[in-house]
C-alpha cells in the first residue's frame, strides 16, 4: 500500500512542476525587435551618443553604439528572466528592465545607469 502512495505522490509532484523554458520563451518574446535609445552621460545628463539594440527570436542580435562620435557594432547573444535582461557580448551586461509600455523599455545596469529605448515599429 505504501508503494502506491509513493507512486501517486511522485506522479502528483511531477504533474504539478513548472517548466522554466516556457517562462523564458514568454519573457524573451516581449523583447524581440529593434530598439533605439540615447546614451546619456550620468555626470551631467548630456546626450553623448546613440544606441541601436537588435534582439532576434533565436536569442541572437547586435548592439550598435555611437559614443562621442565613434561607432561600434557587436554581435550578441541575449536572454531574459522575469526581472533581468542579459546581453552576452565582449563585456557581459546584466540589466534590470521595466516596460514603460509595449514600445518603450527602461534598462538599468548594475551601477544604476538607465537608458530608455523605443521599439522601432514598421
């Protein structure tokens, strides 16, 4: 009889467990697209450059920055959780994020610097 109880409990636990990959896919879907933003110097709040962030459905993308007149484009891999966006590049970057609306995104790095990005809508 005890064996049947253990089997029933095992089946119940497995049936009730969640699958994190579904949550990650849902989290990632909201980021897919091209995002544009201004780079702002945190010391004097002056706009010093532009940022183009492209996030593809296959968790790849690119970051193009123009900072103080110098341009750089880098290929990235990316992922998200319920609270963070991680961009794997030369320097891995972890941001907390907040969707202001469907087409406006706030990213804050670990030092507290924030960038507001607008989704490029076709």
